[in-house]
C-alpha cells in the first residue's frame, strides 16, 4: 500500500492511507537512500508499506517514493543532512519584529535552503507591535525578490484570512524560530491542531520550544493541509556549493553583471560591482553581510569534507 507520513518519533511513523492512520516502523530497521541521512523520512513523504495489523492499524515501511522537494538543513551534531519536511507546495517562513527580535539573516538562510519548485512566503506575525521603517524596509526587500509578504497579528486576528485564502488547496509548510507565533498561527488556520503555545523567555528574549517534531495535518473538513515544524534557532545550509551561493541572492544579479571578474564571488575581488552597490546604498549592507557569513560557513564545511 501507499501512504503519507504525518510524523515520525524515534523511528515510529504515523502513515495515513485511505483515511486510516497506521503506526509503522521501517522494514529491516533501515531504509535504502542515496546518501547517509539524519532521518530517512519526514512529514509529507510518500511511502510504500505493508500492513501487518488492522486492529490496531500497524505496518512496515518498505520504501520511500521519489520526493517532489524537501527542506533540508545540515545537522552539525551528527554531520548529516536532516530533512524537516517533504513534498510541499508553499514554504512560509514565519517571523516577527518583537519577542523575539527580528532576525533577517535567519530568513536569508531559510530562503536559500528553500527548494526551487515551491512558492515562498514570508509571514510577519505580531504586527500589534510597531514595525520600524528599517524593519519594514528589510521585509520589503524579500518581497522585491519574489517572496510573497503577509503582515498578520494572530493576537488581533488581523491578516489571517488573506493567508487562508492564498493557500488555495495547496500543501503549506511552516518554518520559523521559536517564539514567533508559528504554533499560534497554525492553531488559527487549523483549529483542530491544538498545538501548545508558550511565552517568550524574558531572560533570553527568545522562544521556548513547544513543538519537537514536524507534523502534517492532512486536508480535511475544508481545512488547509499544513506541515508544522519545530521552532528552529539556527539553520546550517546544506547542499549548496560556495561558488553557487551568489545565484541564491537574486537581488545581486543586476549588479553582478558589471563585475570586473568573470565568476566574481563578491567577497574580496577588485572591481566588484556588488560591493560597490552596497557602498553606494543601492544594495542592503546587512543582506551582503548575511551572504558573506554564509559563504564563509559553506567554504569551511567544504574544506572539512562535510
């Protein structure tokens, strides 16, 4: 039989097939994949499995079907790629400007890691707090590179309907830092989700983890299909060669055409039109610093063979 992975905890996976939820394990304890992975399956994966019981529904997963796409980060602890979600139509990064503070460089890494064949959204929650002109300018910068921008306030129930209507029958994947209100947003979009919500730590001004695994809420009762993910504090980008990183910053492209060196990295090369644009205020300096730091991280990892 074929089914869809809703979640996985300690190598026990909930698989939905023909409206029945099966508790499944891997047949043979491992799954054949092309590369060594932190987790062979993630919420949203399609799998083949063998039912072994119907009361209660249980099964053995025999294979993973080819993925349409996946959101993958590098797990530093085990030095392996870790898939957070698979087979989605929309990636929505949820952020806020207060409690916890705005981290645009985190968002840069989310969108660099986003697969090409999905629509990309940025949902700015907690707009009951004032948004400064500098924060609004950085947010609008994402919009200028083709990312759909929503301003919402779950607390005041503002902007939610626009998000709900834009989903339009597609599978939405939510990703963001702890504390930005991702679980609160999910609970509004999917009242049956009942995800736990926690306040922001006053000592560290950052979110507390309330979700520790990704979970797919399937489309049912006219409710949208959504993959919720654990709050993420850091993203280590995976699968991108440092030399190709510049192509993931499309706002650099109009200036890069004028660089004096073919294949300019926009790091330390002379006659770099991208760096000139930063100095002239035509490109956001923080955006270039985000690129610079990420380039260094990728280069160090390549040098170490990871």
